C-alpha cells in the first residue's frame, strides 16, 4: 500500500495527474477542493460554512478541513492506498495527516511536488475559465489563492523535506511525460 500526496499551486495539474495515477494504481482519491465543492453545491451545513471562504480564494480553516479529511479516511478503511490532492495545505494539516496515517498503522510514503511557474499557472487558469466556470478562478480570487499558496502552503514542503519524503517533478510540458516521471518515483 502506497499513500501519496500530490502537491503544487492551483493549476499545477494535480487533478489531471491524479486521474492517470488512480487508473494505474487504484488509489482512493481524496481532493479536499472537490469535497468542499460537493458540499457547497449540495448546500450542506458544511457547505454553508465554507462557501464564502472558498469563493474569496482563501483557505478554509484547518479545524474544518482536518475534520472533513478524517471523515473521508474513515469511510475508506479498505483502501489500497490514498492519493491526497490539495491536502495538506498547511503544516498543521500535514501533521494531522501523519497522525491519522500512523493511527491506522500506515504512513505517507511519497510527496510529489509539481513545479510550475506562477506565469504558467496564470496562463492555464485563464484557459480553464472558459470551460470550468469556477468562481474562484476569477482574476481577483485567483490572486488570493496564489498568495495563500506562497504564504501558507509552501511551508509544507520543508516539513516533508525534513522527513525525507519529498520528490519534485517538473510540471510543465507533455502530460504523459510528467506522468511517467511521477510513476518512476512510485515504482522505485
Ligand atoms: P482546490 O480545488 O484544491 O484549488 O480547492 C479549492 C478551494 O477549496 C481552496 O481555494 C480553498 O478555499 C478550499 N480548500 C481545498 N483544500 C483545502 C485545504 N487543504 N485547506 C484549506 N482550504 C482548502
């Protein structure tokens, strides 16, 4: 069983690469962004709490995010392995994830960080605007998301680096080539 965190700024290609990795390895995919979007779309109590925060481009508080993540893990006791996409985004989230994994006799084995420049991220999200219609892809909200990434989320990398689990993969170029580079890490 391998548990993987796919890491990177908004628009780094985490969703695209997740799909391919799930097909190949049978991971249970946990995307906190997708889960929050499901809750807001279905107007659940959690959805009502996070809707405005999400739409502003800010991060949802750790307490809420970690509780939702834990619930999702508990729903999948038979998982062959988890792929975390968009989580953790803060050091307390990374610590909580390690604790949850340890409690289940498991661990996060690999963190794959997709390296993409801010310029590339902006170009990709500008393209996505015409198809996906995400409120938080609008210019001003995107600026906030990028700020959140560089002020909070980036600090997760040294946390994993210290634990010797971090791999960086160049995230610009051919999708299949990037995928091959990720698979090479997982297959080692
Ligand atoms: P994403 O689709 O991963 O870019 O997530 C969309 C939005 O959901 C983010 O801008 C945050 O508002 C919220 N979100 C998703 N994952 C997290 C997380 N791990 N911590 C805090 N907020 C999150």
